[in-house]
């Protein structure tokens, strides 16, 4: 039975953190067995807000791929590529922009979220913030071109991202209707559980917030960061009964990385006041380090063999371009251009 094409990507943010691992990568690894997976580093998307901060872009892109490979994204099963190396995506973006009404773009949740981030930065008095440029305004159409260039039938999304995919489905229907064709598949969402892992300070985990634990962090760095995790703020002494449900970060990390027996033990001892938060976090640091020891070892090996990694990316770029060119040939014929 022929597998359906599936597309998903990540912005080129550099080294990935535990939130990426739990929320995205573990799911991507599983999807490789069921679909023809196209996983891309979204470097054009990164330029929509960081067009003036490209000094580390090349290394950031490579770091993303190193983390993917170390975590189990297999180039024998999936196509790994840089968005900017598949020029057919840019061509399709232009053609789709001709048929997409302005109000569709303006109401897209992806764009609205980015505009909110920019406005928040402005309110802090930062003069060097990204403006609402043409590229950012066209972000939803470029996102649609990413999907449609591979004529994907499936896109993995969380329940909160369904609206983000809807503009692509709208553009597919509009293109097929205008040109009286059934060229493009209407991509269906592949609903996935995307658990939210907060940063050590209880806020959204992110590189810019300096509250993340990176997949590639060494054991000492990980242990130190875990000791900074917010726990139960209402607990004053070690022998006070704890409230795991009010433990803002640490207990949620246990639920993400520890087995059921350990989670139950931690919960019971915490509630009984038999486990202090510091002891709890020391054990948690060891659990996370044990979880990522093999991944980190593989990443170090890949770093020492970077030419092989670059070969994987170059091969993926070629394969993705071939797939996209098949689609674009049909698009050009359909549009009569």
C-alpha cells in the first residue's frame, strides 16, 4: 500500500530543547513508519522576523538537523531538507499569492500570533524589533506553499493548530476551483498529542527566555537547570505535605520522562511530606540525563562527522526538489504560465 505524503517543519532556531522533543520530535519519529515524511528546516520563515539577525543562521540550521538525527529522525525513512534549497516552494508561493484574498491572510492565527509578539516587544521600548513586513504578511501563504509543494495529504498538528492549517485547505480549494482541476490534495490534519513542557521558571519554554533545557546540554548543565525548576510555591519546609498538582514544573517533568512507578512514588512521598523539593529535583535531573544519554552521545558523534550530516541534508534537498518539481510542472500547465 502506497504511503501518503506528510509535511512538517521547524524554524531554524538552533539547538532544540526538551519542549521540542516532547511536543514534536517523538511524534515525528513514530510517523516515519506510517507516512512518506518530509521534514524541513524553515529558514525562510525565520527571516520573516529575524531578517537582520542572520549571523548564526547557518549553524542554527545545522544544529536543528543534528538534534533531529540524534533523536531518531532517519534519513532512510524521511526526507530532511532546508526550505530555502527547494526553490519550487518560492515559485509556488508567488503563484498562490496571486489567488489568495488579503482578508484570508489578515485573519490567519499564525500571523496574528506573530504580530502580538512584535507588539509586546514594542511595548518594552525595544527599538530593534521586527516590523510587520511584506514577508511576515505573506507567512501563511508560504506555509501553504510548504505543504502544497509536496502535495501532502497529511499535516501533523495539535488541536490548537487546526486553524493554522485551515488557510492551506482554503487555498487548495480556491486553486482547484479557479483552474477547474483536482491537482492539489486537501491536506488533512493528523491530530497529535502535543504536551506543553514549561521552562524551568514556569513560563513558556524558549531559547529567548533563557529558561530552556536543551537536548544537547551536558549532564552538569542539565542538573543545574533542573535545580532551578519551580515546584510547589505553597510549601515552606521539607516535611510539609506537598501538592504535586500545584508543582508548576518539576512534577510535570516527572510525568513526561519518568516511568509510572517512579511518578506514583514521587506523588505519594510528596503528599506525605517524606520528600523535599531539592531531593526531588536531584532525582529528576538524573532521570532526564539517563533519558538523553544515548541521544547526546549520538549527537556528539554526528558533530564529529559533520560532512556526513551535510551529505544527508544535500541529498534531502535534492529529493525534496524533485518531488516539488513534479507538482510545479503540473501547476505551470494548469495556470498556463
